[in-house]
C-alpha cells in the first residue's frame, strides 16, 4: 500500500472540552472513502464485517447492547442513528472513554467518516500526556481507519487475526506507518493545542518506541 498517501488522506484534530463537568481531550480522525454511505455503515456496524478490517467482535450490536472486541476494549452502545452516527463507551484497562462515529454522504459514491474519541484529562494525567501525547491512541485509530480503507477500496474480505495484525505492525511497512502516524499526531498536537514543538516531538518519539520497541531518538547509546 502507499503509506504516505493513506496517512495524508486522514484529517486529524485535537481540542479540549468538558463532559460531566470534567475536562477532556477530544481527538478526531476523518477520511473520505469511495463507497456509498449504506455500505460504509454496514462495514462499521456488522458483526460479520468488522473483523475483516478491525477486530473480532462479540455481544449485542444494537442500541443499549454491550459489545466486546476480542482482546481489546468493550462497552455499551449508547446511541444509534443509522446510517448517520453511533456512539459507544470505550472501556479498557479499568478506564472509560467515549467514541462517536459520524458518517456524511459526500455524493452517491463517497462517504466521509469521522471518529471522535473523548477522554477525561484527569484520567490521563498531565505527566502521562506530556510523555506520550496524542500518538498513544492516535496510532491505533490511524491503523483502524487504514484497515477500513483497505476493506472498502481493495476488497479485503478475509478476517484479520490478532497474530496477523501484530506481524504487520512489526513489518517494515507497519513500522513506517507508525512512524508517519506519530509524526502527524505531533503536528496535530502543536496545531490543535499549541504544544511546544519539541515536547510534541519527544512525545511522538516515546510513543513510537513504545509501539515498536525502538529506542527513542534522543536516548543515549547502550554501553
């Protein structure tokens, strides 16, 4: 695949907000796909199709139902307005954040998908945010919408296993993708929240190292 073209096809945003009186970080990713809105909605919500571009899913995929991505997050489907939007809780590692996915029909054959991820800033913590920045979750969301792009445009219909996902992530192509994603999230950190460019770069490097096992760019050489 053309790594740079896929990364450049994504719009990334980062702002702050509030939810239930608490401060939040609001992270968005959006991409336009060459597919009609009903097909994109089905790909995003069908238990048969979600594993072909993301992860195997279990549970009741309906408003009020509980879902569980195998080996990953689970939660409650809080709202569903087919084929325009749905909202879910994203529960992982004892924490709760919130996802809203919105679809917009550009024309009969193109659909824009925007994913909004809202996380309590107090739960993340200032120290962790400065250390890892938005790349910590952003790289994962970039991988997800890339998977959706492959499914909708290249006809990728085979179910993706966790082992296959891990193998691709450690390939040269996967590592290059994560490096490019981290760099773009550093730029969004600066543009969206006015972060110091050096702080944003260090956070992106730290997150890239966490994902790949590589040493951070400014790490001292091993003796």
